[in-house]
């Protein structure tokens, strides 16, 4: 069923014995409230009848006398309740209030807490301080050029070594503990379908016509009663090709195509905010178009939420790749994610440090997600930002023993586009929370703040330092020492060489740990390519930095469906 409404007269819908509501049926002068109220309370005024009564549409409350009595008192007129399909009602609301929906999806967080939004890239203090620092640095460089270069390289060296050392310590902690919520098949089997809550699945898509049939098949395999499952496929208003592809695939009745009204910025988190506003579920999960989740993943998430208690706002499923052996890049991609999900997340969770969320297979309590203000549409790594905001008010994130299969990036240009966006988002998140460092320290503590700084702020800094370090290390190997010592002090060259050797050795070792829990030992030899893999990250980091200054809210699209492999 599609949420996009059409301007034809109201008619009787035989299969549901309900009236089908169309935008042309609605008298806009009567719809004076925020559409969020109509969605939450399940009613909307339609028109005034010849006898003076108000016709009010509702999806589930046509026999609710208390609703009728309350509306008659509020609207000062007799009320006739008209039963309509739920998603026809929501579709009409989105279409009639498209400008309002677009604005709330983009700016609700900024309007509520502007200091937590990346809409403003640099605060006034950051802009003034940054410009002042550059002016001072330029002045010093004119007077003492080599001393300034030496100081900068030394400072970057410290950040580089601190960042890699932090990842090593956290991953080693993660190797000692298994903090994943182990949900057994017997626990899943004991769940009674009649007791399950409504679950919403958000699938933001944009120019994904080539894989929507696969998407419908994959999500159609979820082991969850369809009467309690709503799958919202979020499509940008102008993306007609993907819309037509979905319609041609004839999705099941619990799949709903939600039109994301035109607006800025055109990002995945803005689309997800539209879905969140319409979601009926008590719980919600995000999947990408190419995802193949384990069929029992939703049920495992519910059990994990019950165990974790009200402070658990999110549980993540692990990611793995069905095309891991396609080429060298997909192998490195798979190794990186194995290390991240099996060791880094476990270490962060064990140490009670802030966990940046992944962009897919995140399961949320809807009430808590709305309390957090949803996603920041201006942050292009919205998941990492949301994890930090959740941590700041005491929520925790868990990990479950369920896997979502994805498509690993097969193309280097596509990989650089993806990583430049991710790294730019880490820079945005760092800038946002650096506006109020003392407040953040009070909220999450000094240790967790340091972890946030090293992980979220340190990751872009490390990647920006890779190319200069590699170049300087290469220079030390091929240029005579007498020449180098005339330009750089020997201690600096030693530090750079140690950083190159120690930093890369640490990351090769950590990446080599990845196959142990997943049994993909044939990938271990590929870990030796990690220094080359980091060169791609460094290129992406410089591209991300440039875009932060020139196109901060631009969402660089990652192409899917490029692999020659299948998920089956």
C-alpha cells in the first residue's frame, strides 16, 4: 500500500469496508492543528456536512464514544466519525502538510536544541577561534617556518599515536569479554505472537530501483506476525523510478511507501525522521535497501530490550558481508567490520564508554528515540551523533547475537565517497559537542569524554595524518640523513618513523583479530594490506574536510547493487 494519496473522490473500499480518504475530500480550513496531533490521536476533520455536523476521519476509533464526545466539546459541533484505512489517513496528512512535515523532519532538533544540531557548522566562538588560530599560525610560519612545521608534525604525531593506542586498549578489553546479548533459539520460540508489540521497520531508499525487488524479498522473510509489522519504505518525492519499481514488485499489504516531501537537507536522517513521525510501533529498526537480516532478529531484539531494562535505548545487530571474497577491497571491508563489531563495540560496552551507532540494523525504543529528538538531518553520520546524545542522558546501547548481511563496497571510488561522508560526519559530531565541552563532561564524565574525543574526534585526525606520516616516513628511508637533519630535528623523524611502524602494526594486529570469532581465517593474510587501506581512508578524510568547508550537509550517495554476488 502506498501512503501517497490521490485527488479522487471518496469511495467505499470493499476489502476493508472502510471509506478511502483523498486529499480533495478535506476542507483545509478545518485542519488547524499540528499534524503530529492528528497522527498521535488518530483523527482528522474532513468537512462540514449539510446538517452542520463535522465529518471526522479515524482509522481505529470510529466506535470510540469518548473520542466523539471530546471532539464535539472541543469543536462545538456534532461529530460523525468516518472509518478509513490507517495509511490512507497518514498519507493524506503528509500530502496536505507536506511543507510542515518537511520542516519538522529537518529542523525539529535544531529548534529544540540548536547546540546539538550540525545545522550551524561552526559556532561563533569556533569560527572566531579558528580564524584567530590560523592567523597566528600563519604569522609564526612566516617568522619561523621550519619550527612551525616541526611543532605541527609533533602534535599530529601525538594524536595519531594516542588514537591508535586507544583503539588497541579498547579492543583488547573487548577480546576478554563477550558482552553481546546471547539470545537462544529456545527463548525466541517461547515468545507468543499474540503478546508481541507492533514493530516498525524503516527503509530509507534513494535511487535504488535496481534492488527494491531484493529488498521486498529480504524483509518479507522476517519472522514476525504481519498484522503487527509495518515496513515503511521512505522515498524522496522526486524518486519516481524507485517508486515505480516498488509498485511493479507488488509488495505485501504491510509494506507502505512513504513519500518524503521535498526539502533541505536531502539526507537519510531527514527521511528517517518522517518515518519516525508516522511510526505506529513501540519498537523500530532501520535497514538499508540491500540488507538481509536474520529472520528472527526482531524477536531477539525484543528479548534483549526486556533484559536491558528501560535504560537500553538501542540494540545493534552485527553486520557481515555476503560478497566478502569478491575482491581485495571487500576483504578489507569485511575484516574491518569484524574487528569493529566483535572487539571494539564489546570493549566500549564493557568500559561503559559512548558507542557510536551504525547506520543500519539499529533497533530502538520509539518513545526514547522521540525523547532524544530523532536524528540530526544536518549530520551526515547521524548514527554516531545519536549514540553520543543517548549516552549523554544515561541511555545505553547493547549488541545482540544476530547478523545482517550487507553488500561490501566493491569499487574504490564508491568506497571513497562513502568514507568521506562518514569521516565528515565524525568531524561534524566533534564540532557539535565541542561547543559545550564542560557541559558534556558534566553529563558523561571525564573518562567517557576522553573516549569520545579519541574515537570521534581522533578518527578523522588519524586519517588526516596518514598521508603526511607515510610521506615523511618514506623520505627518511630514501633521503640521506645529513640532508634531513638540516631540515627536521632527528627526534621528529624518529617519532614519525615509530608512528608509522607502531601505528600500522597495531592496526594490522587488530584487523587480524577479526577472523577469530567468525572463522574467516582465509582473510587473515589480507590484513597486511591495512596500510594501503588506510591510504584510501586518508584520501577520503581530505575529501571530507573539503566538503565540511564547502558542502557540509551534502549527502554523498553510496551506490548499491554493484556486486556480482548474491545474498542467497
